[in-house]
């Protein structure tokens, strides 16, 4: 029942829709402890997407570079624990895509207001690239840009809607990808906002 986008890439349309209420409660609980913030890239540009995270570590960027950190630099405290609804969803959908035993140690939470975007990049700061990235879209729709394993060329476009879940593993794990500027709109579940959860095994 998933759509296969590549040898290790699978789209499960609407998979998370029945869990959206629980996931949004989790986002609210996490962001009450570690608030959303627009981080700085090493090049000195403020990201348009706001981020927070939960788990043993989370991904951060500042003038010093990109890395995983056990501490939220904004609060000076460990990141909030990953809500059980988050880890359960990630494990189950990864298994359906052929990645049994996926135990994510981080969930990065991105928040896009209309106009926010994410430039083409690879997810390669994780130690063990054998594990997939699982991504869950909630709220406003957006266009995912997905390219090849090298920079350059024009990326394919895929519309991601509320509840859609993607698994990127194997040969597709290091694909370039990004999010086109999110058009304004309104979603009953989130208002004028898109959230994306990405689950990874960082360590
Ligand atoms: C992984 N987030 O947080 S997730 C990110 O919608 C990120 O917020 C985007 O990229 C977002 O790093 C997209 C989906 C995604 C798409 C393609 C991938 C993750 C991927 C290809 C390879 C590895
Ligand atoms: Fe990414």
C-alpha cells in the first residue's frame, strides 16, 4: 500500500491522519519545554523554518556548525523525552518499509509558517546511515523537492499533505531534498502552519 519512490523510499499517504491529534499534543508538550526557535546557519543566515526537538539528542545549527547536541542550547537542559506516540509511529512505519528494529533517538520538529522553506540539503550528520529517516507531515500542504545523490539537476516535486509519512533509507538515504516556500492556507488541525517530524538514529 505505500507508493515506492525509489529503491529505499516509500510514501505512506495519510498514514498518520488517525494519529494527528496525539502527535499535535506531543508537539505542544515538547515545545512547552523546548520552544520553537529559528536557528542560525553557519553562514549567518536565520532559517525560515522554526525548530525544536525531542529524544536523547537533537539537531542544532549555529555559527559554529551543524551537530547533534544532548542539551537544548536555548534552555541549557536536556531535550524533552520523545512522546511514546512518536516513537511507536516511527518504528511501525519503518518496519512496513523493510527497516525492522528502527529505534529513533531523535525527533526533529520543524514548523513552517506561510513563506517558510528549506533549501536543498542532505541529512548526513547521523553516525549510522544504515537507518532510514522517517518524516511525518501535519497541517498545511507543501511541495517536497527531491533530487539526486549529488548536487545539481532539477529536483522532482511531490505534494505532501496532512498525515503523509515518508521513509527514506538504503540508496535513497542521501538524496538531496528540500521544501518549497509553503503557500498560505488554513488547516483545521493546525491553522496557518505546517509541521514536519523527522525521526532519525543519530548515534
Ligand atoms: C531524508 N525536513 O528536517 S522531511 C529535515 O519537511 C528536512 O521539514 C523537511 O529535510 C521537512 O532535514 C523534509 C522529508 C525528507 C525528504 C527527503 C529525504 C527527508 C529525507 C531524502 C533523504 C533523506
Ligand atoms: Fe532533511
